[in-house]
């Protein structure tokens, strides 16, 4: 929805991909980024992004910008050219920070995304839980 989007990184970890994620990328591990997204400074969503391990040796908090797709293009040498979103509802995850108003377990809007690079390979899977009192889901992919 409207407003100036910003992102606070909560954590970055390199991990084996857990069971239950859809297939994406060629590596058995990935880089998990958890962020709090804000609109005009208001907490609006929490997200968990998995970048396939074959696309980056490591990711560091200080290297990332608020636009991950810009970082992918400029620092990692690939662009996301296609994405598929699936929208539903789900419970706020237990790792959501205290300033995200819907408490863990509260049902909120939920988006799952698989993204593909220009070479045709899937490179990223993400999950976003959004507060419907603060944000609406709008997609603009150009």
C-alpha cells in the first residue's frame, strides 16, 4: 500500500534450507533474511526472505540496502525478472518483533513469493506477514 517503504534487518543467517520450503535454486542451503517493513515509519509487515546459496557466498547486514533486488543486481550480478505471489492469511510468526502490532499467532495477510533471475533459474523464496490495519497488498513489478 501507499507510504514510504523502509526495512529494518532483524537477522541474516546462512542455513540449510528447511523442509517445507518450495524448491528454488540449486543449493541445499540459503541465506535467510528477516526484516521488519515500515510504511511512513509505521510497522507494516515482517518478512523472511531466502536467497539461494548458489547466488552469494555470504550476505552481511552492512552490505544490504533496503532494496534487496537492487543489491542483487549491483553486488551479486543478477536481476530478478519474474515473480509469482500467492496471497492468503496466516498466523504472525513467533519471531516477529514487539513493535509489529499483530502479536505472534494473530491471523494477518500473508504472501508467498518465488522469484526468478534473468537466466531462468529460481533464486529466491519469501514469506511476508502484513498488518491489514496498516497495509494493503499491491504488486507492481516492472
